[in-house]
């Protein structure tokens, strides 16, 4: 006896048929695949076994495991942030509601990153960290490629130029390969691995660029008109004045370039400032001037801040 489909089941079958017809696919072939498919479970869906086997220590010091997992969690959150930015970048219709909600979501991810620095500051024994940190050389946190992509997709390239050289570049400059390569050499994080008196780059910076520079420049070119700041400026002027959107933009800017940066700075200070002079970071960087916002004045959306706010960016924060 053939059981007749319920109206709900038939509705779903009709929807599936319409979907696969549009793809030029045979619905019956896919239904047969459903019959033989294996039910999914949590550990296969999340890939738990793979995930939990990605932690490989270089020493036998227990707290190194905390250090590894903490940074892997950060990278997963960076991936979540890039996923949200991409949806704004490629939105078929960018509305105030969509833009604001995505910015708020990204800011919440950065709130998690900011509060999580307590794991670094309080969650590792100082003695253990100072023992295993040398085995990490010449790796450095500034080598997080995903974080660089977040910056590139948040603002115009010129806003990420080292503050000492920013006036030498303009968003109106001709954007050819010469411009991108010259500007890239003056990105603010170059200060973490370059002696500007000699132009010599550290091994850490050289290796980072060898692996990612070409990818970065391709990404920068692609996001020239897709970054959050550029997308904001394409909105109607009435939308650009929307109080909710402006609040979300400013909150994101401050959250990333002040709150998160300073939480990172204080975590580094806790472990690296153990004497009269701060310890050198594992990558050899001048981490104080590289990280503190008062030196670099990184601002994603500069025109949303007053001249006085820009001048005092990070000045009164310790």
C-alpha cells in the first residue's frame, strides 16, 4: 500500500523539485542519495577529532598548551569577523539595518577577544611563559594574516599607513602596482619588523611577506571599493547620517583600535615588562610603539571623528 504524502511533505517535495530543476539537476537522484546517506552527528559535523589534534607543543611546559589554544581560538574568531565583513562587502542591497547589525555582531566578536586577554594575563604562570617563549622565536603575533585581512577590509589602504608617512599618500593617488608596493612598505605594522634608519627588515617580517605579500596586495585591490569605509561612503547621504549606523561605525572603530589593542598591549606588558626595559617580543619587534594607539593613530573611519578626537586618539589611555 502506497502511503499518500501529507500536504506539508508534498510542499517540500515541490520546493525541492523547483530548486533542482533550476540547477539542471534530477531530483530523484538526490532523493536516492538521501536514502543512502548517513545521519550526521555532532563530532563529525564540528570535526571535533581534527580540531582537538591541532595543538602541537614545542616544549614540555604545560602552559604552552594554553598559549597555543588561546591563539587558535583567536584565529577562529578572526574568521568569523571576516565572514561578516564579506557579507557587507557583497550585499546585493546594503541597508542601514544590515550594515548596523553586521557591525554590532563584529564588535561583539572583538568584545570576546578583548575580554579573553585575561586568559593570557592571569591564565599562565609567569615562570612558565618566560621559559617557553624563546622556543617561539622568530614567530610573532603580528604575523596573523587574518587580522591583516580584517584591517584591509575595514578601511581604505591609506588609513593603515604608518602615521609618520601617512601624509605622503592619498586615497586620490593613482592606484597602480608602484603605489601598492610603495604603500605596503609603509604599513603601520612594518614598524614591528623594520629598522627605518637602515631599511633592514627582520627575519620575521621577511618570512611573513614571503608567504602573504602577494595575497595581501590582491586582497587590497579587490577590497578597494568593498571595504567597510568605502561601502559606507556609497550609501545615500541620508543613510550616512543615520544615528544607529553612525553609532555602530564608531563603536566598531573604537572597539578594535582602542579597546582590543590596549587589552593586547597590557597582556604583552604583563609578561614582557619584567625589568627596567621591556623584554623584546618573540619576533624582535619594538612592540610598545607598534601596539599603542597613540603612536600609530589607527582609525578606520576618520571622518566620523572630530579633529580633536583624532588628535587625542589613544593619548589618555595607559
